[in-house]
C-alpha cells in the first residue's frame, strides 16, 4: 500500500470557529503550512454560530483573515447556497441523502445534474471554463 502513495501529499487544513478568537489558532496553522486551499465546515459552522451571522458573512471573514485563500466548503453542495457565497469558495462536498435510495443509473444522472448545478453556482461552465459572472477561480 505504501508504494502506491504519491511522493507528496497535500493537506487541506480546516478552519474552525464561529468568530475570530476561535479561528485564530487554525489560521495560524494555515499561515505556517501555506496550503493551496483550506476547508470550512458548513454543518460545524451552523451548529456553533447560533444564528449570529450568516455562512456568507462567516466565509467573507475567513477570506479576509486568510488573504482570500481558496475554500472547500464541507457539508453543503446546495447550488442555491453556493451561488450566494464569496468567490474564494471554489469547491464543495456533500453526499445528498436523497440519492441513497435510487437505482445506480438514476444516481449517476442525479450526480451529473448536481455537478452541473454546483459548477454553475461556483461560476464554471460545464466545460470547465469560468462563466462571465464567475469570479477568478
């Protein structure tokens, strides 16, 4: 198994915390690691935020605090949500629960449809190019 591992492995650190004081230690690690991207958990955020600020405001704060590092949003692949987020959110991940009971062929089509919606929400055309409204990705 070890021989199958790449020589270099990238780590995507997760920035946790609902406010600057809570995020500071994570952001210090981001500063030391200098990763290409960082992760922010949507479900974790919504559990600790108590409705004090929207996820959009939260991600805008993280962008300011991390020099606009690209963000992988964990826990939501909702095209409606993604289309409202800052331009530094470049990817998302979530397994849609409503796909679990479907047949495999239906799942493939649903994932293709969801992928297209997510790409559009993040500012990418279906061929991988940016849309005119999409930010620099």
